[in-house]
């Protein structure tokens, strides 16, 4: 049985943009006792983290609740 893997996002609101930017910054794993281990590749500057169950890219097609990852590069 495979364990659920969670994705860690930070959600950024930028002036002049209608949508929020969902930036994937790491992964989380559930321990046997129900607690989480978070492996972050970056730190959120706003101090906010959002966990969402990982959905394989092929399974996420057409899902309305899957966030669109947007690049911050202009």
C-alpha cells in the first residue's frame, strides 16, 4: 500500500494580477502517528503554507480543484 504524498504550496497575491500564484515549494509525508514531515525546497516569504494531496499529472487533467501552477517569471 502506498502512502499519500502531499504537496506544499505557498499562495502569493501580487498587485495587478487577478489570480493568486500557487508556488510549489516542497512535499510532505504522513508519519505513522498522523503527524507530517515537510521537505521544503524554498521558504515562503509570507509565512503561509498550504498542503494539498498530490494528484498524478495524468490524473489531474480536467479536475477543477487542482491548482494551476504559475510561474513568477515575468
